[in-house]
């Protein structure tokens, strides 16, 4: 009954072994907690009988103790992980990395009460991404609505691409999780009497789409006017996400969301991804002299809903500086990340199925 219900909700196939193997793992192992207990009945019975007889003093010391339910459960889950991450499996690297990200502390909390904060279509998309399941609702040969020059892709390739594509419809693209997260934390700070400014002015840089020149510094507006005289291309703005005072000290916070399941990151360890993200941000803000190093904080969250330890320390500071329940804050931040990612994929799916894609180049998108 569980399989039939989930298949209907998420439009999955009962024969998708990889998706069901991940879904059947407990949250502490990176799964979704849809555990089927029928294979463990005999072990549970033997274990309970042994304990009952031991209480009455009737167990025979010469007989070996049977395998407990806990031992059998751990062995079953280990076998499932070995099966989906074996070297012969074509997606072994992706699956192993997904499980590693999802089994971080509290990563599975987003699935507990999804109906309270995530619409059904976004939750369904987020669940598919977590399980790396095929999206059966897409037509064969889908095309990204924001990147028509990429051509036709398979269902699986499209799901992976839309997961991290920033060219999907504005307002519900992959950057929506980033914006949603920034606004949520800024509001949490302001509601608890912490001075917080979203996207503070003076800590921004602009990149020209034609000459690739980066404009930043105290005389930024003068540089922009000079640049506009010789180049009419649109400028793309980047800036620090949040200025907040914690423990009577200013922190300039830049949120970044790492899409650990996209092909570009599959072969990179998670710790290395965090270091690469930090170095990229420091190169832009600290080394350019825009922000002092001791005031700059890079908070990394993973699109699976997991939070890196640096991000968790930041949330601890916010919770201790204001009257905020820490566990509730952590859970709501994970919810923000998953909401944005689920909405991103759901929007891409709807765009492909409802509107024809016009043939346009990257410059016109």
C-alpha cells in the first residue's frame, strides 16, 4: 500500500530500484525514511523471545543469541547502500554523493511536515531530486525553457539540468531558493531586534556581459557611468546578501547554495565544494578590499536540504543573539532551501509542458 500511494503521489515506477532503495533508507543514512519492516519480522520475533526468556531466567547459555532486530536492520540498510553505490552501477558516484549530503545532521527534517510549508508540486519535485528518480510527468525529449540552444534532452538529463539552471523562468528559478533563504533570515533577525540589512548598498559589484569588466569600489557609480559611455551591454549585479550585527560585531553574510547532485560537482568531495565556494566569494569581496576578512561569513547550504557546519554556526549566533528557538530556526532554513529547489523544478516542468519553446539565443533569453 505504501508503494502504491507514493507511486501515485510522485508519478514513480515501482520498478525504479535506485529511487526505492534510497527512499527505503532511514534519514540518518541519507534516505527518506520509507522503511518497510516486513523483512525484519522474524528477527524481531527471535529477539523479543530471547529477551523475554532472559527475563525469566530460562535462556540456555549454550545457545548463541539470535540476531537482534537492530542488527538485522543495520545489515539490511548496509546491503541496500552497497547495492546502489557499487562500482558497476552507472550512477554510483552520484548516488553516493547524494546519500553523503542527505545524511548530514537533520538533513531529513524537511520531509516530516511538507504540507504545512511546501505546495504539492514543489514537494513532489524536491522528493524526486532527493531520490534521483526519473520524472515520469515529462514528455520524452524535453527542452529547457531557458536554454533552447542546448537542444533536446532525456527526462533524466532535463531533471538534472533544471535542478541547477538559472535561466528558467524568473521568480521560480534555481536562484529562488537563494533569495527565499536570504529574505527569511533577514526577517528572522529583524523580528528579534537584530539590525539586519538585506543586500546592503556599497558592497556590490557589477559585471559587463560584453567586455566582462568587473566594476566595484567606493566610486562604483562613477565607474558605471564611464562604462556606459563606451559599452551599452547590460550589467549583472552581484553583492553581499545580508549585513547583520551579532555579538555587537558586524557580519557581512553571503549565502550560497551548492547543487551537489548536478554533473559539475559529482566527482568533487563535499568538503572541497565548500572550500571552493569560500575561495570564490573571498576572491570577489575580501581580496578586492571591499569587506574586511574578519567580518565576512560564507554560509553554504546544499540543495538536498542539508546545512554545512559553518551555516549551522551562523544560525547558532543568530539564535543566541536574539530570542529565537534554534531547532525551529534550523528546520525553517532547510525548508527554505528545499522550497526554492522544488519550486524551481516544478516551474521548469510546467513551462515545458504548457508553452512551446521559441528558438532564441543566450543573449535574448
